[in-house]
C-alpha cells in the first residue's frame, strides 16, 4: 500500500528537526570545550594556576581562590583575551592573607632509649643539623633520630634558643622523655631511674634553667622495691621517734603519717613509698600497732614484713598490758605474727654488764673498744672494718678475754655495717640494748640501721637511735676553661701565626693545617663553647666575589675542625668579605693583614643559623 504524500511531508519535517537538534548539541559542546580549553590555557600561561574554568553554553565561569584582588582581576583580564568579556562570569573567592596566622614555634621531642623522634615548627633560620647532632650526642652516632620538622616564615627571639638549649640538657640525663619546647617554656615529662636520680635532676635543673625560661617538667620515677617492708616507732618520756616507715602508695603513707602526727603532736615525718608490702592489710596493721603504742608510757614497736615485735618498758598495770595485746591480736590477720613483751622494772634496771663501743670520726677514723672471747673474732672484725674504712683508718682496741660474760661478735659485725652508713657517730652495745647516735647525709638512715639489727637482739635489748641529718657537702665538679679563656688561648696562636690558604682559593695550605691542629687541641677542652669563625678578605676584586670567598674559607675552617673531632654544635661560620679591614688595603702589607680568619664568641642564637650557611 502506497503511503500518502502528506505522510512523507511530515516525516521529512521531523527528520530535519531532529537533525538540527543533534547538530546544535554537537556545536554547543564543541563551543563549550573550545572556550574552556582556550581560557584554561590562557590562565596557565598568565600564571593564574590557582584558577579553574567551567562553561555552560556561551557563558564562561571562573572559579577558585585568588591570593588577592590583583590576582582575581588578572584572571578576569586573561579570560577576556580569549572570549568576549560579557561571557565571563566571576565566581572566584579572595583569600585574606592578613587573617592567616603563622603556626606557633614548637618542638616536640620523644626519647625512648636510643630511639628519638622530633616533630614541630621551627624558625626559617634554624640549624636543624646542629639539633640532630646534639640529640645523637658525642660518641653515640648510632643513635636513631627521626625528624619531622617544618619551617615557619617567622623569626624567633632569644628565648627560643635558650629553651632549646635547656631542653637538650634535660634529654642528656634521661632515657625516657617527652618534651614540648616553645619560646620561653619547656614542659613535658621524663622518667627517672630512681628517687635519687629524681632529686638530682630537680637540683640540676634549678641551677641550669635560664632566667627568662620556665619549665613545667614532671619527673616520674618507678616505685622502688622495699625489702624488708618495715615500720618502727619508739616512744619514751617526752618524745616519740619514727625510725622506719614503709607504704605501698602515697595515700597509704598519708594515713600512717596522719596517725603518727596525731600521736606525737609534731609534723615533718617521712614514710617511704614502694613495692613489697606483705599484704593488703598493711596500713590497718600499722594503725592498730600505733593504737597499742598510744596506751603505753615507754615502748617500741617494730614490724618487719609479717612479724611484729612490741616491747613495752613501762606500763601502769600488767592487766592493761594483757588487754592491749589481746585487742591487737584480734586486729591482726592470720598471716601476721605478734611477739609482745613487757619488761619489768627489775629487768630494765639490771646491770648493763660489759659494753662494746664503736666510734667513727668526721675524718673517717674508725675505732673499736671492748672485749671479745676469741682471737679469730678480733681478726675477722678487723678485716671487716678495714674493708669498710680502709686499712690505715682502723684502730682496733678490742681485747681478748675468754672469761667475758657475753660474746658480742655478731652484733659488732652488724654495728660496723651500720656505722659505715653514718658520716660520723658511735654505737654502744651492752645488755641494756644498742644505742646509735651520730650524723648522716641520708635522711632515713635509721630505717636501714633498724633493718641491719632486725632479729639479732633479745627482747630485753631495744634499739635506740639518735641520728641527725646533715646536708651533704656540695661536690664541685672540675670544669674546663671558661669560654673567654679558650678564646684567649686561640687568639694567642693567631697573633703569632695565621690560617693561610692557597691563592684565591678556600683550600687551606700546609702551614694553615698545622696551625689548625694546635687550635683543635685547645677547642676540644672547651665544652659547650659558642664560637663564630669569621672570614675576611682584602678589597681586591669584586665585593660580591670577596664575600663568597670569605664565606667559603670560614666554612672550610669549620669543616677542618670537625675532622679533628672538635664538637662544633654551637659553631657558626660567617664571611664578611672586605667590609671590616684592620689595615690599609692600598699596600700589599695591609692587604695581607686583612686576609684573615678570626675567632670570636657567638651570641645565644647559635642554633638559629641560616640554612644556606
């Protein structure tokens, strides 16, 4: 069947319409792509790399973050060079640089043994290599130091360099640390090996800290192992003395000392905190014994681990003593053993018998007086004393008496051990007990002495101690020459000779090398010296070339000193060129004088040298 003519007319019309739409779409895409590519190319060529382009039909959209108004206007102009300016649509943002604050200067240093990591933001003029060398320390080049340091565009004041220097001093003394260093302040935490090192660090930092730098460093120390875990207190007429105190933690120590203060009416007692308590009931047991002690007139209580010794020398009634002991036993747990004795007046007033007296002078001279039964005992005690005090510092006046009523040989041995802990003092041993008196440089020395005699005394032999704490003398470590003395010695060499180079070169000649050997010998004896190596030239040649030559010669001297094992962490090499003559450049003799290397003390900013040096 033949289609009507009208159908073919409509078919032709629709086909033409569809074809027109397809052609228009392709044309628009081509125009958009061409405009976008051409504008993008123009922007890149004109330096507007931050800008991007999008096209919709004939419209060209500029997008992106312009650094400033001039950059935005430049991008619009560049786009207008390619397409009609009316087609350009501005959708760009302007970054306000004035509101962008540069990051604060900060260094964070993590140290774990030989593993060190450094993070942070430092000034643009900062000698990172000097910092890394200081962290590695002299003779420890195998130490690993990882740095994640970024540079800031800002400068730092002098407190930044001082803070860095103090932080490095802190890190040299510990194996575990986390420090945060900012201009004028160093904070963080370190781990001390023990309490002794903790006190030593606190004392040293107090003297090393610069006046305009603050420190907030927490020193953590592992709790020591206390063995044996002990508590000892003596009560007499008008006095109460704490000879030994141990606790598992600060809270437990505080509870014990609170009761001791209540009982004595005085403050200032010390309780050692550490590991090793025999049971979780330790504080309860100590408080119970203190309650028992409060009911007596004269007594002493000693707790060594899980054994308790209560010696009462004066109490109103025997019945009161029995009631007190019964209550104390009821308070004790099964693992504690109590040995309680009441010494009658007749016992305490019995004849003291023979005595042994040990004395130690402030000069270190040790003397023994008394009687022992056997020659072998005297020989053994002499050998022990000489091992403790030195052969020429022992005067043994012990006499041999086979008829002596008591053999104190064993107690004398422990007495020698105990008196060696004192600076000076005396120990008296007899039937009535042992009395120890003297001076000590250690605050809690009575604790160790009580432990020495633990289990060696009879119930009628109390241990009495009267020891005064004396602050140990300050040990002045020998110091090397001062900075000024070091510089003076170097300048004396340079006054006689000069470091010389090959003509128009930074290569040091043989005479200069020999002089550097002597200078290095001096500088190796100077610790933490901040030194500037200054290079100077005459006025021959261009000024710029002279400046470069002076800088390269100063750097060459620095490198040669490093080769000679001189610690140059705080050294800086600087060239001055021809601008600081000390003689007339018009004469050959004057020019020879002006070509020189000088040494002078550098400022505190020795760690803030230009990276290009």
